[in-house]
């Protein structure tokens, strides 16, 4: 009873926040509703007993992807009046895409409902006495290891592509090259200094100040480091 | 008595009591962590620290808390009101939420779930939202810049932290935090995985925005960073959340590397001391190191921080992960 109640609560919040993602006027609010939707999806996974997937959904989508979304949306200066301008023109295309997606959803659910033999193919029941993460690993790293590796490769290629497209060396920027700095003659030197002695007493000469920037000469009776 | 273990309402009451038994000491711990920080910093800088309110200044945290409650809550005129007030609540709630899975002793976790490590990782990766939302909703450039810095920093260090956790999990063979501690019965993971222990500790410093990685609140550039517009209770919630997160990260370090509730050696004088006391003692050790680091090191520059995270820690932890996996496989120590 409690599980069913929880399911309907989470599902209702999920759908409501998904609607809010599309309809809210402020894009930052949209992203925040998207995060709420992810959370409720994770809760639904938990109810279905897929605890590993639920946690991964929160870590990957909420913890990383949505943070980047939020970053971009907050930084961009978007003119919403301009965005809304083409609504009439794009509405039919949007409707067609939405209709196709809806049809596909109906076909998937319908196959599971009306053709039980297809449903039997769908599930790969987790072996008893094995935790969720273990069961997933036993399938993913054995039967589907090549597909898994291919996914990783595709992601790697996408990542490299993004880096190649955005990385460029601008002429004017100053970069710190630590090795070069350290290797520069006379830039870094260590020496043991007696406690309480000033620069003058040890014999370290300061570089003379350039003529125009010379500070005002003030009478000094106690030079640097007066403890002597 | 059966009522508390079988009837749903009984279980609910029992869970609430358990949560209070954990959270009340935690909040008192947070209060005294601020006191300890000020005292330790004072000792390291040859000052006295708080010593006026109560004996040795022991009532100082409560005086501060009461003062904070009495202040006026100010919401800036241009701020997004709902999000502005939501952000500190989110930070504080997340800091409390994570404690649900921490095992203080063998079987003493409120929720001893199978994916405990992932749960902790998920909750700690959400902490960044409190910061970003606060920075954005304040509608102030200092707060926003602080929030951007903080978000970039937390996301960067999470990656290497993830690899460190995976390395530990390889040695354990389970995602359950109790199992993680039990696997350290013979040797704490801090010894065989020493470099990872160091990387993890430094990453927790960056993750909690503590010195020397406290750039989000670099006061010389950003006034106070993302919470510059906050006052009164909403500020207090950020403050509590930050310190509770420090304790949380210390307890995570303790569980993953310092053997949780286990005594250092399982012989007579050590195993007389109960587990929770060992656990708290190890957390205190980590927290002392947090404060010690703050008193010792100057703040990192922002590009150095990013370089350390992405170009040093990430490749190193990745290579160490591969080495660990190879060694475990070749020697046959891989847990089933």
C-alpha cells in the first residue's frame, strides 16, 4: 500500500515538474525543475528495486550534467521575446516529433501489455541473492563487454571532439610555466639566514629602485630588523 | 517492544529517534567544531582565542548562535526570493541527509543500504547546488563569481574523488559502508593505499571549500563569496552546513581509510575502548588536520587549483586505480 502511494506521489511530481520544465518562463527555473524531475525518476527506480541505477542517475545527471546546464543557462544572456517569436512556425514540426515519440511509447508499452512472449524477452531477471550492482556488473562486463567498450569509445571521441573544437591558443594570454620559472637563473635561491638579522647585515643587496620610482628618503635610525 | 520492530508506525518512531540520536550530537559537534577551530587557530598563532563567555570560553558557540538568531533576515531587493531562501535550507538539509548511512559502529547505521558509498557520493555531489543557487539568487556579482568558482571547483575534485573511492571499493568488493569497514579488519586502507589517502584528503579540502582551497570565499577578491548577501538564520544554515560537511567528509575518510570503528590493533588495551569512541576520535583527528592545514598554508591561486585537480590528481588516481586492479587480479586477492 505504502509503496503504491509513494509511486503515485513520485510519478505525479515527476510529470508536474516535467511540464514545468517546458512551460516556466525563467530558464533557470526550468533547469531546477528538470533536477526535481531527475530526483523523482531516481525515487521511482528505487521503488522498482534498481538502487544502483537510482544512485547513478543522481550522481551523473543531477550531480554533473545538470550543474553544467545550470552554469550555461545562468551565464547566457538570452532574449526570451526573440526565442518565442518562431513559436507558430515551429509548432507543427514540434507536434510531429512529439506525435512520433508518443506513438513509439504506445508501441513499446502495448507490446509488453498484449504480447507476453515479448515481455519474456524484455526482462533478464537478476539472480537471487546477488545485489543490484553485482547483477548489473555480471551482465555488463561479460555478455555486453564489447558494446560497453564501444560506448566508452564513442564518449571519448565526443570528448576529444569538444576539446579540439574549443581549444585554441590565443596570442595575448599569459601562461604560467612553472618549470621555466624555476629554471630561470637567480629566480629561486635558498639560504640559511640568522634569526633577527636584517637584509643589510646578511649582505643581500636589494635591486636599486628605478630613478623615477624611488621612494622618499626618510631618516632611519633603526634600520631593518632592529634586534641587534 | 515488538511494536517498534514490526508495526509501521513503530518503525517510523524508532527511525525518528535514531535520527535524533545521531543529529543532536552532530549539531553540538558542529557548534564545538567552530569553538575548536578558533582555539586551535589561536594556539597556532600564539593568541588566546575565545575565553570570555563561560569557563575557557566554552559557551561561546551558543552565544554566537543566539546572537545570529536575533539578527534580522535581509533579502536583497533584486534577489529571487524563493531560491534565495531555498539555497541555505538545501545546503543544510543535504549536510544532514548524508548521515543516514554512516555506520558509527558495527550495525549502527540508520539505513544500512547496499549502495551506501554511492549514496554518500550522490549527496555530496549535490552540495554544489546550494552554492550555485545562492550565488545566482542573490543577484550580486560577488556572490555570482564566488558561486561559479565554487561550482567549477567542486565538480573538478569530485572526479578524482570518484576514482579514489573506486580504488577502495575494488579492495572491498561491496558498496556497503559497513562492509568497507569490516574489510579493514587486518590493515587499514590508509597503509596499502597511502597515496590515495592523501589525494582523498586533499580532495575533501577542496570539496568542502576549506583553506587552502577556499577560493569561493576569497575575501580579498570576492568579499565573502557566494553567501555575501546572507544574514541571520539563512547565513547560520550555510555555516552549519559547511561545518557539518567537514565532519561528514572526515567520517568518510575515517570509514574509507582509517578503519571506521575498528581499533588500531586488535589487542587488549585498544579493544576495550568501544567502537563509537574510536570512530569519533578518528574524526577529530581528521578535523584537527583540516584546521591545521588552514593555519599553515596560503590560499591557492585559481588556475593552480584547477591544474592540481585535473592535471595531477586525476591522472595519478586513474593510474593508481589500474595498478590496484592489476595487482589484485594477479595476486588473486580480488574479493569475490
